[in-house]
């Protein structure tokens, strides 16, 4: 999906209960796997309107909310002002094109972003560099599917091949820790009820447990 299309959907994105439920399910799964600490600093990559990041606002010190869509971040800013939250920082950043902090974050989280990215290897290398030594990367995305999920074809990948993702992450200095299927998207496609699992991979920079 292009940035322009994300800008168009930004103002109605939170209206779909599935988006909220999915973010909560993924956040709960991350919390079961990762031993988070109150003084941690997180980054939510491809944060959109903040649905995933909001689930961590009381668990950590600070969260940088990173996205390329100005409208998504505009919606996020309105929510932050309404809730009077000061520990979430919206950032309009392309991590492949701009200077990014190195060894800055205890964990980077991301939901339903990777299947829209062409240069997965480049993004994984950047995300790895953003992590502190022994920092965590939690990636949740659509399992590889037959192309029916995005019927308009406006995506880069038809889901993500998990074996390929593990290989690219390993090459980027990340050790695979654990996986889960925290959510299943159910939708009718051409009159047929379909299920599209959302997987979670948790990695750790430099390995170790």
C-alpha cells in the first residue's frame, strides 16, 4: 500500500474493531515472551494511529512512534493530546533514507508493516542497528497467503514467508527467540469465509536468552 493510500485511510482506521483487537492480541503475546522493564525505551515502527504502541504506554518509560504517513501521525497526535500522554513521540521518519539513532532502543515492535516493504533486508539491518545490545525486535505480520487478502493488489508481498524472515533476521545480527500466532483475521473473499493468520516473531540482538 502506498503512503498516499495510508493517508486516505488514516481517519477511519480505528473505526474497525478488528484493528483494535488485533493490536491488543499481538501486544499481549509480546508481553508474554519479552521480559520488559519499566525503564525501557521502545520504538513502534510503522505505528500508524498507534494501536499497537498504546498497549505498552504504561509498561515502559518512552515510545518513539515511527511512520511515513503524515495523516496517520496526525490522528495519533490528536489521540495523545486527548489522553494527555507525554511518553509517546510521533516521528515522521524513513529509516532507510534518514539518520536514525544507533543502539537507542530496548525493543522495536511492528505490526502489519513488513508486507508493505520492498527492501526487507535493508529495514531489518536498520532496525537491528537501532536496538541496544541484547535488545528485542518483535515483528507481527500476515502469514504468506495466496494473494486474496489484498484483492486490489496494493501491497508488496502477499504476506511474509516466515522461513525467509528468519534467514534475513539472522543475517542482520538477530537471534530468533520465539514465535506465536496471536491473531487470525477472518474475512469473506468472493463469497467464501477465509482465515488469514497473523504471526509473531521475537528476535534478540546478538543472541542469548
